[in-house]
C-alpha cells in the first residue's frame, strides 16, 4: 500500500470540503473494497476521508412510505434491523448474504453503491426497487445512477448520504454465489411494485447491473414463475470467465428469476 | 504519521503510526500481540479476526487509524496469563478443535462473536453458516463445530464473555 494522508471529518460538509481541497482523495467507510484494492496497488489515493465517524449517517428509518437507509449503515445492521425486516424483508435477506459475518460488520450500503462492482448485491436491489440515491448535492434515480462497470453518476466531490427505497408489494433476492469470493455469479432481485414489476440482475452483465424487460412484462401480466415459460435471456452482453460462460449465466438468470418469484409469492 | 489512542485488551494504548498500517500489523508488530495471524491477507480466511467494539472484524482489512478511539480485543485478551482459559478456548482444547492451530485464534474470536449474536444453543447448521469467513486447512471443521457448540454452552455458565 502506498502512503496517504488520513482524514476523519465529523460532518458530511467537512468531508465534501476535504474532497474539494484534495484532488484524487477517496472516501472510505468500511474499507472492505478500497483497502484490498490499495493493498494490490490498483489504487493509490493520496488522501483518505473516513466517513465512518459521521454521526447519524448510518440511521435506518421509515419516512412516509419509504425505507431510508443511511450511507454508512453496515450490512450486519441492515440484515438485523427490525425496521428493514418489517418493511422490505428481501433487502434484509440480501444484506445478510453479503460476504461473511466479519465482512458484514464493516461493509456499508453507501460503499457498495459508490463502488458499483458488477458482482455486488445492493445494486440489484436499488435498481429493482426503484430506489433513490440521495447525495450531499441532489437526488438520483437508480436508472440514472448506475453507469456501467464501477461507474456511477457521482461527481468527484459528491457523497452518498442515504438511499430511499419505496416499499414494494412483494420482493425477493436470490443469489448464486461464487463459492470462493462469495460475490454473485448471478443475483436476481425481483420486485412487484404497485405499478409494475422489475427484475434486476447483478453479476452477469458486462456493463454491470441491468433489467430484464422481457421478464418484467410477462410478470406484470401474471406474477408467477409459469409466466416466464418460453422466454429466454440472450447470452449476448453477459460475462464469460473461468467461473461460468455467458450461456451459463443466461441460464442462471432464468432459473434464479423463477426462484425469486416463487420466494416473493411464498412470503405472504 | 498519525497519533492514535485506543483500548487494546482493556489497556489504553497511544501510538504514532503510518496511516497505511493495517490493524493486524499494529497489533502484531507494534503491540507484539502475535496471537492474531495473517493468513490470506485478502479478508477471506479469518485468521486475523479480532473484536472491535465487541464485533468480529478482519484486522487485515482494517486500518489501525480507523480503530482510533475504539476498543480492540484479541485472542490474548480473552483470559489473563496463568488464569483458566476462556470457555471457548477450553472447548477447542477439550474437543480437539485444531491441528496446526494457525486458524484457531480467528476461529475462537469468530466463535465468541457468534455466541454474542446467536446465543448459547447453537445447532451445527448455524455454526457452519456462521463460519463462512474462517478457513481451516487441517481439521475438516468437524471438531471445530463441536468445539463451538460446547464452548457456547459453557459461556452461559462463565463470567468471561
């Protein structure tokens, strides 16, 4: 790891000022993506701005019909939160399946979304549920937020402060894990929302998280696994690597979506 | 250099560290607490698990500066020198939950964290799921699982948490 200067701001405003003042500064919260990347010297930010001591930035609460999760809420907190379990159990379940228990004690929702790893779990939930990413500057809809591999709409001095999830009628997330890394080989989040159905896929797309509109239209007509009979997901644009071919991932998307629909229906 | 103050195994510690120092490096090289091990150095294997503010974390993926102001507990902090072992340590001894012993400090720190979160009556399935982030290359896990189940029960009757 190369040298850097460490900053520990007490407020989001101070953190944003540090980003403006120090070019190439990076934010850190749980550090479970950034520290490994820095160890490998794939990143060498001259300044680290630690968000993990900003009070209230990890709050989890209901605001009207939305579940609001603070950026530094750790996966373990989301997984065990009674508020999340009541509002969107599929989201608690997703958080409880990230990495392992020790990783979940450190990793944060904001970190996962800011990094936008193409195999991370949270992007699938955010896109399927139609969540809003709130930053120190503006509100971003999920559809405009994710912009490809490790790319987001965030500007250099922009900081995620919270994520607002509108409540779905039903939802479920099913992940097929890479046994070694515990990341999603394919993960599918299905949400039956008041006005539509969304199916978001992580782990498979060469451009990161994406929606399967053919599945969404069929499920909107009838929210049952049967409704997907005969609809294939094309392998084009999916990842091929030592863990699985594009064809295998395409197959998994179909299997996992059916399982997710069944899981969502079973939760009544 | 950055000045950090934290509690390590109940003792206040102040030190000047390079900000890029990992918590595990700080514990082993600065504090000479070599019970915490570095296995994979990529947050997979769990040999480096310690408790920060009572929660199991991988100290190879935590910066020492991030622990400033917090409370750290390592395997050395479970029982005083010469005193009886912590019930979880004793259970690993009793049930032969180790062979080479390299993963054991991390296993025990994780095991105690499991008991804190899941209680004293742990079935095998729960223990195996919870050991997701701790690798052992010797035992095949059977005796580790047995040790944790027994240690969890023993902790209910002990003053050592």
